[in-house]
C-alpha cells in the first residue's frame, strides 16, 4: 500500500478507539446476572467484590464485553433505567436459532426474528432493568 492509497489522517491524529465497554447500573445484580449469563449466554470474565459482597461482573460473549454493577441507590430507588438506549449485537450464528435457545432458557423476546429493511435479520429482548438489546446477523 503506498501513500496515495491510504486514508488521509488529520493532524493531530483523530480519536481512534479499540473497544467499548459499557457499564450498566442494575437494580438486582443477581437477576441481571441470571439474565445475561443463563438466558442470553454471556460468560463471567471477572467478579468484583468488596468486604465479601459481590458488587459487579464483567461479562463477555465473543468480542462483546460489558459490565453490570449493583446500584448503590445514591440517586434514589425510583430512577428509571434503560430509557433511550438500545444495544445492537451482531451474532455469527443464525438469529432464529439464537432466539429459540433464549426462549428455551426462559427468556422472553420483545420482538421475534424478522428481516431488517437494510438487510439481515434481528430480534430483541429487554433485560430486567429495561435495557433494550437487539441481536442481528446477516443470515
């Protein structure tokens, strides 16, 4: 590749990130862990505790990584979560198969697998705190 075919970069160089790791504050850490691990199929990468009490988890599924942590209620117990936010995950497997597996493990779909206007297929679920999750693939 020569200099003429490379994308021109601004000087100083623009922001270039490698990974996004959202952290969700949840109402019930045990319920959220059960949803993400047992229903969706994420793996616990790390557990955080303080004075013998578990405060949160780092979760992974393939290249997707995020964290859940117990709300400390400092901002009130009636704080609404999950509004105006949707996570889009791209799966390497059939979304139809994944949706069936999630339902078989006790999950409830917000929307069934369907064709997307721009191509591919997707379905959606909602976690215990109202965070919306869409899982899409090109199948």
